[in-house]
C-alpha cells in the first residue's frame, strides 16, 4: 500500500515509519527539515522536505506520492507553543485534507487527543462532546482539535485517533523530557487531575492498525486513567528524583478517557496495558 505520512519525524512518526516499511508498505514521509527528510530516505522511505503551511508544496508532495492512505501526524510541540500546535491542526489539516482530496485519496488517519472532552466525573467515552465552551487558554486547544476532526471528516474514509498523553522516547514524559525536567527540578505538583496515558510505541502501532479500521473516532489510551497522586510518585521513582509536592483538586475536564470502544469494536490491545508497565521501561 502507498502511504503518505505527514509529520514523519515526530514522536509517533519516527516509530511509525519503520513499522510501515516492515509491513511492506511504500512510504513517503514529510519533515520540515532537510536532515529529517534525509533520515527518512536512509530508512527506506521517500523523504520530502515540506512545511504543512506551504499549501502548494504540500499539495505537490501528496500528488507526486499518489498515496492510497494519508496518515496525519503533524504537530508543533518542539517549543511547547500550544498556539502553534492549534494552528497546525487548523491550517495544516486544511492544507493536507485539500491535498489528499485533490489527489483522490479516500482514506485518512489523523492524530487527535483525548483530553478535549467536556468536564465530567468519570473517564470520557467517544460520545461525550468536545469542550467547545471552554475558557481561554483551553479554548484554543479544543478549537484546534474540533477543526482537525471536522476537516478530517471530509475524506470519505477517516479514522480519528484520540490519543492519550504520550510517554516514552521523544515525548515530554521521559527522563530529560519537558515534564521529566519538571520532576527533576522539583517543579511538579501531584493533584487529583486524571490523565489517560499511552506509550508512544502503542500510538504508532495503533496508527498502523488504523489503516484497516472502520471510519470512526476512537480513544487510544491505556487501561488505567489515573490521578497524578497515583502516577506521579511512580514516575518520580523511575526518574530517581524526590517525590513531588501534593495538592488537592482538579479541573472538570481533567477526567481521563475510556478505551472500551477501541477494545470491543476494534480488538485493540495496548502493548503496555497501563502506565505502570510502561513507566518501568523508561529507566
């Protein structure tokens, strides 16, 4: 199968491309940097340097690749700028969807998130609406997610993967990562906020499986949504740093997500069933 991976050198993309190649797919991957494109070529993919905000260049890259499936893994999180990330969800997705449609692509798989749901007291299933009435600054993130998913639905066969919080290589949740650094600097406070995690390897494996999944929106999270009071001490122990400070309370939207639909309908099972097993691999 000819597969076009937009954002092929990000945290998910760098694991996804080798999996696709190993399965025998013909892969074209994009990177904003020339070094990234060369790295993709060394793996056996076709590497293309292109910025998703360059509408004409992206359209040409998709047209030349003539893919059967487009995998949208575009993010802008290197500088932790959530406005840039929301922009790429809005504008980058618009450009990618238009390019896919112009090239006759009928299947699109997109990377979304599972913490954009309305507030609630239990982990959110996919039928819970997005939190479109959220106050600033959360409204920017939720608005970007809504734009991403709405535009993805323009492609006749579309799979929206609402991922949990990534941990593992190349993510914020690892030794030396952005959140890992907060722990190492005693700058993290464990509250009642619930997080649903997913190991970045499981995220990549789900994207490969989604090449054949039915159209729909699916939470791709592990089996144990957990408050920071539960997971943060384990993470600190893995990092070998002092236990974090503790405080009560959470925002209503910090509820986690439920993976029942993915498990029951798709038969999806994460390699790391919970963050407990996954965190143990980080040390």
